[in-house]
C-alpha cells in the first residue's frame, strides 16, 4: 500500500512541477505504468513475504517500478527520455527504497538503545 501511495505521490509531484492540469486523472495516467511495474515486481519477488525488507523488497520494487514503468510508457507512446529516466530512478529510489532503509535503521537504532 505504501508503495502505491509513494508512486502516486511521485506522479503528482512530477505533474505539478510541469504545471499539467487534470489533477486526478492526470496523476493516474502518469502513475499507472509505474504502478504496474511495481506490481509485477511485487509478484516476481514475492514481496508480501517481507514487504519492508530493504534488499528483498525495496530493491526489486524500485527497479521494477522504474523499468516496467519506462517500458510501458514507451509501448503506449508516452515520453521516455534519459532525463526523465534519471529523475524517476532517483525519485522512486528515494521513495521506494528509502523508506524501507529508514525503517530498518530506526528499528536497529531502537534495539541498540533499549539494550543500554
């Protein structure tokens, strides 16, 4: 669920930065290829087994969202330029990989603090 929300946020920020209209339908139009790529990655990597795992969940969902998203965008005639690929890779990496890394760090920090 968090992955889908973060992908929608990525699409909303991008659309807002480019001052595009159609807020809800536009965001969904922009987000659907990335949502589909992330869903495929969820299934392929069986992310439901450990959805917050950094390497086993975060990495495949992030890369699946970007790779799948770009392929689906290209197949449907949407823009795929290197600058957008880089922005999507960095942004979705921060969102999809980053929150898992942050939660893992907070858990470890909490464990270390409670042992003192």
